[in-house]
C-alpha cells in the first residue's frame, strides 16, 4: 500500500491510500510498448494491452475488489476506441472514487486537475487522437500488405485492386519524355555511367 496525495476537483490536496496502478495501450502496428520508467513513480501493478483491451477489463475488476489510490495512464484516449468508451470508463473510475492521472496530457494531469469547463476541449482532443490512430493503423496495414499509398496514382500508372498498373494510354508520352530527357546534354554523363554498369 502506498499513500498518494491527489487533488480534488477544486484543486485541494487530499490523501488517498491504496495501490497505484498503471495502464497502457499500444497498437503493435504503429507503436512499441512503453518502458516502465515512463510513469515517473513507483507502480504497484502494471496492465499493458497490445491491440485489444483485455488487461483494461482486468484493471476494472481489480479496482472493484482492492483499495486503489489512483490509476495512471499516458493519454486518456488509451481507455477506449471511441469517445463513448472513454467517457464510460472515466465514469466507472469516478463512481469507484479512484483518481485518474494522465501523465502525457496537460488536462487531467497531477498539476492541472480536470475541470468541467475543460471537458469539451478534452473530448474533442480524444476524438482527434483516436481518428489519427485509426488512420495510422490503416496505413500500417496497407504497408504490411504492400498496398500502394492512398491518393492519386502517379502519371503513367492507374490504380489496380492491390497495386499500380501501367496505364497503356499514357505509356507513349512517358516513354517519349524519358527518351528526350536522357538525350539532353546535362544527362549525357549519367546516361554513359548507366551504360557502363
């Protein structure tokens, strides 16, 4: 058991006793597992999820059966995939009377307790972070499947189902461009080096 000084909603310090738990969620496609030193304090138990949130469920079960002083997270977005899930889990912790500290957030940190006026800004930030995470996950999946990046295909190609394909209608234009480009004087040296290889 450790003693922990937490701040109430008004910012007044109060002493809470119990275990200090930490939770981190990492998406293995886009980030690595955080180091234990990221918390900056002694943690009684660490819950880490990779891609799913099974350990988060275990954390909430333990919070219901043991005296907990506080729960540490890096960012509030780690508590769920949607804003609704995050708010539900924040509500659960509030109902249990357990302080939550987001170590990498300016709002809801130890130095700046969460105020009701900050709630809308916080929810908007969480939504943006989750949208960014989903976008990065999609790009990572496409890289693993060696799919082309999103956006318009380069000139001379067209987008196929899984890769770029040569666009036969623009192939003569591309071929003429490179033939004329290689015949220019300043590219002659590059062309001769290429022929030697």
